[in-house]
């Protein structure tokens, strides 16, 4: 047994980030036991506090992204606020910020400043396009980076309009990339004693998600131009969404799985038919392959029975679940992929659980989201040794803010 609460117990993070990408990085760190001091700018704090769904002025979105973090609402544009934040920089291991490039420097806390205060500091700057390059100064969010990365063009019907996913794939992926870089930088610091500055971009993270597309385009000398192809893969067959009796099913069969799929469908002759002998042949006859699979699905008594037969044959298959169905799925519940937490405003609330699992720390920490400025006193007194009188002075001067509930 270990004496630590979790794997990052003892590390302290100063978190200037808001909305999703940066808060994902620090949320994971809080779940792993790090002390995360969330710096929120007055008067309203993190913009995520105002995103739906709201109850009693609290946002379920904010609860999901910021559980376990201590809220310090402080104005860095005042001399006292900036001095206080610089003092905190000296006491932390990690600083995370996702302002547009240059903003943290104009606040007086750029890398050139904070590295002098704390040479062991790991500073992680998260942005849409990166800290350098021709696009760096553009205003950007998840979907803007997605469009520049050649990802949006891969989503939608062939010959039709591109679509975009209704979830924060880029923000969350970038947040995880940021957390991985921080962990490695902390490991490097343990060996050298030196901190460093990390430049993590949504655009880079999105482009990192290309699997066969970039290599196919380059290796073919531009002959292969991957683009959206509707419900089915642009170059591999069968991989895609197939219409069942009640819902769409995702079915995937690579070369070594194709004969088993043909057997499961009662069409063993297709496995040796030259038109379907390998992926290239099947892709050339994709319409016929799709028709064969969908005709078989339509002939099955139910989608559940079709899935049973495919699963028995070890063919990868999944129902396309709605959010409501996924939240109630027994597998997601048992693994706590869906986690029920308690919040002071919402009561019992279902949220995405912790995706990282550690054998030494099988349990979960009990975490709660903070009201704006709720931890002003706690942070400044415990970390910097400020007296209660000094904290009250800063509040009366408007340097510190907090909500009436805190």
C-alpha cells in the first residue's frame, strides 16, 4: 500500500485555463491527486460557468470540467494581484494557461518572467494554432483548428457538405496531449532539476489524429486524395455504418475477418469470389458489399440477433447508441466510465468518469466543484502564509472577488 492519495499527490498546479482544453488537462491532474489552484479573473471567472445546462446559477458543464480544483478569483491587472500570483508561481510545480498567444505575457506572467521566479516550473501553454507560425495570432477554437487540420473535410456525405462532430474531440484530445507532456516534463525535471515551457496546440493534436490519410496522400504522390465518403470508409471495405432493422450498426471486417463475416451471413461463397477477395477488390465493389450486409441485417429477426451472430464470429460490431443509451449502458456503468457524483446544486449528477486507471490507486477521489473565489482565503493563507487581515484587505480593494455562495 502507498501513503499517497493518488499518483500526483504532492504536486501543485496554478491553472489559468478556462472552458475545455486547458481545464481537461488540469481536471485529469486533479483526479490524480494534484492540488489545482484555478485562477479565475473577475468579475465572472471561467466562461464555462455560464455554459448550459444551468441550475441555481451553476453550470453542469463547469462541474464536469472543474471538480477538485480550488477557485482563486484574483485580478492580475492590479499590482497586488500580480505580486500575489508571482508569489504563487514560486510555490507551484506546473502552470497551465490557454489564453491566446501573448496574453499571459501582457498580464506579466510570460515564460521569460515565471522561469526566473521558479526555474523548476513546468509551464504548459495551450492554444488553437500554437505559440508560433503564421496562424498563431488568429482567434481560434476546437472547430477552427479541426477545419485547418483537414479533419472536417473527412466528415459528411460524399460530394456533399462537410459536417462537424457535436462533441469536443479536439479540445479534450489536446488537453490529454497537454497532460502527457506535463507528466514527461516533470519526469525530466526529476532527473535534471530544470523546468520547461510546453507549446500544445489544438491544430497539432487534430493533425496527429490522421491515421492512413496523410501517408496515403504523400506516398501516392497526390494520386490518393482522402475526403468524406458518407457512412463508409474512403478506402477500406467493409468499414462503416450499416442500416439494421431498428438502428444503424457499425461493422468492421479486415481481410482476415472477411471470411468469418461471410460465414456469419450465410454467404460463404463471397469469401472466394474474386470481386471480394481482398480489400482493394471489395472497395472497388463497395456498393455490392454494402447491399449484401444490409440485406442480411434486414433478414435477421432483430439487430440484437445480428450482433450476437457477428460477435460469435468475432466480427467487430457496435450499435450506434444515443447519449441517453450510452449513459445507461451496463458496461459503461460497471467500469464507471459513466460516474454518478454529488454536487451541491445538482444533487446526483451523471458525468464522464476518470479514463485513466492505475493498479496502485484503484479508487476515485471525492471531488467537488468550487464557487467563484471559494478558496481565496484557503489558498493565500496555506500557500503564501497571508494573514486573515491581509486577505480581507485584498478583498476590500477589489483584488480578490468571490461569489455570495462561497
